[in-house]
C-alpha cells in the first residue's frame, strides 16, 4: 500500500514539470525568471521544461532534402572544376610566357653578338642577313622580352 501512495504522490508532484520558464526585465532593468509571467510585461519563453508543445523549427533552419544536398554538391563540384580549369589555363599561359621570354632572349643575344647571321630560304639555300633585317629582328626580340619577361 505504501508503494501505491508513493507513486500517487510522485505523479501529483510531477504536474509542475509541465510549466515553462519565462524571462522578463522590470522597469529598473533587473532580469527576472519565473514559471508565471506578470500580466503587464512582455516575456520571453526561455525553455519548456517538459519538452512538450514546442514550436516547429523555422523553414529556414529545416534540414535539406537529399535532392537539395545533391544539387548543392554538384554545384560546388562544378565550381571547383571551373576554378581548376582556370588555374590550369593560367599556368599554361605562364609557361608559354616563360618559353617566349627564353626564346626572345636567346634570339636577342644571337643577333647582338654575331656579326654575320646566316638564314636559309624554303629550298635550303643559305643567305646572309642584311643590317636592316637584323635591326628589325633585334627590335622585335626586345619587344617580346619586354612583354613576356617580368
């Protein structure tokens, strides 16, 4: 019999656990917490002790569906691939610039140091480069050096 009485007493005492905890600030700026809010003050519910009657999460914070997560994953993967392609293109341009710079420096050095330069026509016949052609090629090599070499 004592056990039944004990269970009944516990169940009566547990009815208070359903109350929510409210928070409010009075006119003096003091913060108060209570299970019963005052009638003329705006309160904020801090927590529902029982865990019942909880409001649903806002739509903005709801978990995403599998299709939405997959779409986001595809979008981010596509952006990563585009960034990788841009980086590869930039690297290729940098490498081409380095090669152009080296070739222009080599050509400029050869034109400056050699008094007579031999060129070959389409048939393979050798001919000497005249001074005007040599000056023009040297100027072209210097322009390439200034634009390609940093």
